[in-house]
C-alpha cells in the first residue's frame, strides 16, 4: 500500500531538490550534468545525453539513499532485517528503472573509455559515484531531522510503503521512462 500523497509530496520535493543538487540546476533544462561525453545530442555514434545522465544520477541517488537510511535506521529500530535485504526489496520494486540505468551506465562508461581510455572511464565513474553518494547523504540528512528514533520510524515506514519508489509522481519520471524505452528498445535489436 502506497503512502498517502500528502505524506509523499514533501519526500518527492526533497528528492527533486537533491537531484537538482546532484545534476546541477541546468540539468533540469537539458544542459550539462555528469560530464560523460562532449556536450552533443545523441547520435548513432553516441547514446549519452545530459537528460540520461541526470536520470542515472537520480536513480542512483534513490538507490543509495534507501541503503543509507536502512543502514542508519534498521539497527536503531531494533529491526532484524539487514540493510542489504531492505535495499534488495526496493530494487525488486524498481527493477525496470535500475536495469535501464545499469545498461545506460555501461554504454556511458564504454563511450568514455573509447574517448579517453580507462583513465577517462574511471574518472567519469568516480565523479558519478561521488555525486550520487553526496546527493543521497543530503537526502538522508534532510529526512533525519529531529528525534532520530522518530525520524527513522517515519523514513523506514515511508520506504516500506513505496513512497520512495519511482513512479508517476516521481521527479523526472518522464525522463526515467524515456531511458527505460531506450534500454528496452535497444534490447530488442
């Protein structure tokens, strides 16, 4: 059962804000984000775009934030489930989006390697992972305000009721679906 929209709206706002912090405000307008390739529209030679980079950052941030919150909160709440199992449940519910971003990241890193070798690929990956981690930690910190036990109970409850799942009311959902369509269409070729 999903959390009521009134509870999810502030969470969605925080996630959108974190995504803008991760991707840069210009990413919301289709400009630079994670520098995976030269700024150019996708062509047969390249599939990377700023919009797809932003989706990669957003989905990565969500995944990392769920894991960070679970690692922080489950022990505080005396829960026996592990953070890994908690994240795995979120990943199952969001498998389609994760599969698309995994595929895109593989292509993005391959393009970076083709353009500048393993050093460029590794630099892009380090930058992406650093931004995702920082953004996710911001999201979790903003959710943990106030009494830690109360905040943990609220956040874990929201995550368990799918308030953190990617869906129609999620920030960037149109962009996420566009990436999914690309990944699924490309898989049929």
